[in-house]
C-alpha cells in the first residue's frame, strides 16, 4: 500500500516538474513534433499516477496479489512508456521509440489486473 502511494506521489511531483520543463524550457530546444512526443509522456505519466494512487488506496481497503501486480505494472509502464518518450524527445534517437510499446503493454496489463481485482472483490 505505502509503496504505491509513495510512488504515486513521487510520480505526480515529477510529472509536474517534467511538464513545466517542457512548457517553459524545452519548447525552445526541440522540434514541435518532439515536443508533442514529450507531452504524451507527461500526459500518460499523470494518468497512471492517479492509477497508482488508486491502487494504493485499494490496497489499504482490500489488498490482493493481483492488485499488487497492477501497481507494479503501472510503475513499470510509467518508467518505460513515459521515460522512453522523454528520452526520444530529448535525444531524437528514433530507435528509442521501439521500446515505448512495451510500456503501453504494461499499462494495459495493469488495468486488466485492476479490473480482475474489482471483479473478484467481495464488497
């Protein structure tokens, strides 16, 4: 529980920092196309920050292994999906984009685990 709440709080703070960096400094340093790539990373980091916080709260109310997996998958998805989009935008190395879908798969798996937990919940 505490791990996912802590990770969510850290991810949220970093998403604000990365978003501000992109909006104020980065837009002068990279192409508009790469800025959109960067913004996509920030957006998905925010979405999954809220998912992590939700998992942390649910772990407090009704912990389960599948819910725990959901949290781990969301963390992995943030690191891989958003992280590699940030790297792609900052470096322009196109091959980094090939790794991004792995993070997307982790996000999907995290949502499926969350769904399974909800469907199995007794309350």
